[in-house]
C-alpha cells in the first residue's frame, strides 16, 4: 500500500503553493502599482502617441546620407554655374543685362573684398544707371533673376527728366576662390 501520510503531505504542500500563487496574483491584480484596466489603457494610448511623435521627429533623418550627397552635388553645381572666377565676367554680364533692357550704365566702380571662409570673394559694385522707368525696373528684375548670382543691396533714385530716370545702385556678387 502506498504511504498515505507522505502523499497527504505532498498534496498539502502543493495546495499551499497554489494558494500562495493565487494570493500573490490577487494582490498584484488589485494593487495600485498595476492600476485598473482603464489606467493601463490610458498608459498604452499615451505611449502609442509618444511613439508616433518620435517617429515623426526622426522621419526627416531617413536617408540622410543620400540627402547629404545630393546637397553636396547641388552646391557644387551652384558654385560652378552661378559664381564666376573672374571679375570681368561679372561686369560683362551686368553690361549685357543693361543693354538687353534698354538701360545705359554710366560711371561705375567695383571693389574686391577679402575672401571669406566659404571659399568666396565678395565683389561690391556701384553703378549709375539711366533709362526709362520701366526699363530700369526690368533691368533690376533681370539682375535678381540672372543665372549669375547678383544681390541688389541699394537703389537710390535720382532725378527724372523727360521720362528718363537716373539711378544709383549698389550690387554685390561673388567670385570662386582657387578655380
């Protein structure tokens, strides 16, 4: 016959172990540390929103290595196509735009500044212009839209005689260094 005392003892130990696991689960389920199902759902919703927000924040960084390489190529193209290497090219382009728009360039001067850290040398130009008001407006617009990079800094309107307007302009452009 099997030993009933020993079996009863094993059975009591197993029942006590199961009751203690049940008691621990009940304490954990009702504990304020875990919270109710509503608070757990709110916490899950909050964490889901936070994840979406973080995902939106890092979205612009996806493929950053390709974007940097593309930007470098675009910068190189910009410098090659829009920034000349000689002062004469800038002056010739400005004269060509004036002639195309019916404006006469009068006395002018330019000054080449010290190169900056970006590898560009600023060229400051002052020019006196004369022409019909509409032609002068078109000339300024053409300067700002030209393939070569011009910045119109100052426009001083002079006197007007018989439909002709005199204008003094200060324009800035740049030269590439080391080309």
